[in-house]
C-alpha cells in the first residue's frame, strides 16, 4: 500500500475551503468584467527561457524546472505576468490595445513555505498592456480598491512608491551603483529590524550620513503633501508622477487607503515605475495580499514592439488564510435541500422536483440510494444541508410534501413544491 502524503509546501483543499475560494474568484471575476477586463488563460508549463528572461536571479532560483521527455528545459510558471508578456507578443494582431486582461490560476514557487504561503497557490492578476499614461496607473490602483470592496475588506492600506522617483533620489545621493542592492534591502523592511536593515546598508560600505538620509526617505508620512515638501526641500525634486497620482486620489476622496512608502520596491526585476503592495491593517506579518506595478520592457523580451504595462495580483490563498485567522471569513451556509430517497421507483418524481427547485436558485440534491432513512439524515447533517424534503408512499397518497428544517428540527407540510420553494427562499440563512 502506498502511503498517502503531500509534498512540503503543497496542500489539499477540503470542500468548505474550496467553496470559499470559488466564491472569492466569482466576486473578483464579476468585479473585473464589469470594468472591461477580459479573461485569458496560458499553459502552466512554459519553456524555461521564457520564465527566466526577466524574472531576476532570486525568482529564477524559485522556478520548478526540469527536462521533459523531448529534452527541452521547461518550468512551471512562477507568476502570471511573464506568461502574459509572452502571450501578448504571440497574439499582437488579435488583441485590442490597451489590452485589459485578468487571469486567475495556480502558480508554483520553490520558496520556503510560511504561514499563509505555499509553493502552489492561486493568484488573481489584472493588467493593462499598451498604455503608459497616468490614467492607467490610477485605474489599476482604483481597481485594487474596487476589488477590496467587492470582497468586503475595509481595513487595508495600499503602500505605493515609484521606482523612477527612488532612482532619482539615489542619483542625488550618488548611489547609482548601489541602486539595485539598496532596493533589495528596502524590500526586506517589513521582515527585519531597523538595526538589521542598517547592518545590511553598512555591508555596502555606506557612511553614517548617507544611511541617515536613506532612513529619512523611508519615514512614513500621514500627509502626502508633507512628503512631497520634504522631497522638494532635501532633493530638489518636484512635480513627480507619484505626486500627481496622490493628488488625483485626494481629490476623488479615496486617499485614506493609500500611503506613500519608498521601501516598496517589489523584488522582481521587471518593475520600472509605480509599484505597490496592499496589507491588511492587523495582519502585516502575513505579507502583502495584493501587489503589482508598472513594467515597461517585459513584452519587448519577446517582440520588437514595446508595450508598457501595469498590473496587480491578489494572493488568494494568503488572503483567505488572513481572514480565517482574524475570524472575518464568512462561513459557508446555504438554504439547500436534500430529497430523501424512499425508493428508486420514485426517481422520476424526485428529478422533476429537483428541476423545479434548482430553477429557483436553490441548491438541491437527491440521495443516490434508497438506503436507510437514518443514513440519509446523517449524510445531510454531516454535509451541512439545511432542509430535507420528504415524499414517500404516504405523502404521495395524501398529496402532501414534508419539509424538515435540520437547523431547529421543525417539520412543515405543504400542498405542492411551489409552497416549499417560496418558504425556503424567504428563510434567512
């Protein structure tokens, strides 16, 4: 006998969890479709050279790669953005630009498993390809806000930065040669202490004065206007794209959930402009639940055409894990019905009743065997079914239908199925 076991960093999903995930996916799909995003799909397996083209050294190490039967080096996608760039380059003439797409699927990363973080997990990506305007930056951030609202999440913050602004600051500090190294250190800020952060900067042979200036730019400002006054005064930088973005959100009344944070750099090397990470207020230790940014050169890896893009990605499994721990996950509850099977000779009647019930958007199933009634009730209880519909020989003879509410044990007699449907539809879950 083979021992049933699962690889480290992978997990099974029981029905209760999968129902919740599917519910989240439906809400995300509906929200994105309503504002013009279109769904696509790409293969889970890609040529390794496709995945490693612009992922960066750290991400490349995380790719699950192997040689297939034909001797080709292939890998499982580690995100949905690099396959998107390949997809756009391959289907240029079939797409309308700007191309707004979403893709909800599994990805795989060979990283250390953590709380709420697995090696196989779902991402929900949304992107705009072919637009380098501030309007598309605003739309992506506004889409994050819309998605959080659609998922009934209000206690979150979107931390935003612009890598171009950060690069300009590094120039003013004569730190161009250390830019990538410092960005990677900044990216760890929520995972390490201030002293550890300082130690990482000292390893780059930076002096105390420069380190102090870097700590100053990492300060979080409650008022974005104060931040830009500081940038203008200390670095003589003004009228930035980031400032314009914040002013637009301020004027729209949506600024409360957006904060400037220059430590947000995103680890992936393909980001070139605005970047952001979204955190649940009381679950910072879990990490970001929705991240993304602008990438200008990704599609050009696979095409002579240059298409700037910006997008975001929700980590569904992490988000669900956070909400579950915080007790904010809606429990699965339905006004569903199990038709008790007294005899297979009644199956035509049962199927007719089931059809009428499900046409009214009520979940209904028929027990597949005319087994012991007690066994059927036990099944309903274990599965969390609310009602059982009882129609056997006596009920058929008397032209009655009995409905039992397993929540409180009460029984109700009806003349027809329409009465049951109306009753169940009006009962609170």
